[in-house]
């Protein structure tokens, strides 16, 4: 069942999104050569506390961190580690889900350590534009798979791969709610979108083949062909009008 959120719930989610996006707005200077993914995790943890946000990943199915940080051919769910040192040119995906007064926002961005390779930059740009195309379909009256199809179309027209094994999701009091939002598929299928639904949209895309596997740590998802992957995520509310992206707040 897809929850329709009331006004008060949505206001809390907006506040979660506003605060979470302020962390991401300050993140780029932290993604530097020589720092570790654990350094970034610790900074995020302190920011969450400072802003009154509660991590939704800490304790989730035994996960022990407030962020997922995935580098290069790691797609999502990378575990922060003091052994994981960042080098110039690395493509770093940071994913954080947090709640404010029990209501969640979920967000991810792809960053480069220093300068980006041209083709890698293109991959990130397409992940971002695919997310934007998906968001543009998050409109009352559309069907769920209109979002999925728009994302897939944008990725594949640029010759990149769409990861099939992971998807976006409904979000509210829980990090993961119904429905599952695939990043591929035919348009015109699935439930009709209604005001008050909230979705975390998160294309995961690859430079090569889209096939992925989970490594022996039980979490980290990597491309089988070792190609680079990009991931971006925003939390979006269906309204009577334009989609409301609650993780893109800027003053
Ligand atoms: N924030 C992730 C998502 O986009 C989930 C993180 S998995 C966890 O759904 F185990 F770290 F929580
Ligand atoms: Co998510």
C-alpha cells in the first residue's frame, strides 16, 4: 500500500530534507585526496547530531554507519572504512537517509576527488539528468512506471547502463516504504500517482554493463565488469502541481 502523507507529516519530511541537503551542500570540500571514507562518515555523523537528525541506516539490518560511501566501481552501499583512502580522480557516491521528528529524507550525490575524467563526468551528468527526467514525471495522474521509463530512456540514449538489482522506494516514517520504483520499464504501468505520495528516486548507472554483485562484506554493490558507476538520489513529494523535491533546498 502506498501511504498518502498528511500536511504535518509532509512538513516534517520537508524539514528532514532541508537539513539533510544542507549537509550535502557542505560536503564537496571534504572529498579530498588522502582523506578516508571513514573521515567523511564521521563528519556526516557530527553534522546529523548538530542538526537534530537521526540516521536511518545506523542499525538497519545490522548496518553500523550513518552513510554509505561507494567509490569508482562500487555502485551503492559501500561501507565507510579508515582503510579506504581517496585518490585524485576517484568517483565517490555518498548516500544518507535521516529523519527529523521521525520523518525521513533520503539523498545521494556523486562527487569527484579533484578533477574528473571527461567520460566519468558525463556519467555523473547523465545520472543527474536521468534523475531530473524521473522527477519531472512525478506528477499526480501519471503512472508509477512513467518515472521508471523516463530514467531508463535518458540513461540508455547516452549509452550507459541502468542497474536492475536495486531501485528507488516510497519513503515516510520508514526509510523504505511501498512502492518499489524501478529505474527501467515501460511507461503507463503501475499505480496512479496521487498528491501526498513521497518517493526516493535513485538512478544507479554504469559506464559498462549494468550487472552487479554484492561483495563478501555483505553490503557493497559493485559492477561485475569493474566499470565506473554513478548514483544520485532525491526525495520527491507528489503535489497538486509541480513535483516538490524536498532534498534540494537552498536559501
Ligand atoms: N539510503 C539507502 C537508500 O537509498 C539505503 C541505505 S542501506 C543501509 O535506500 F543499510 F545503509 F541503510
Ligand atoms: Co534510497
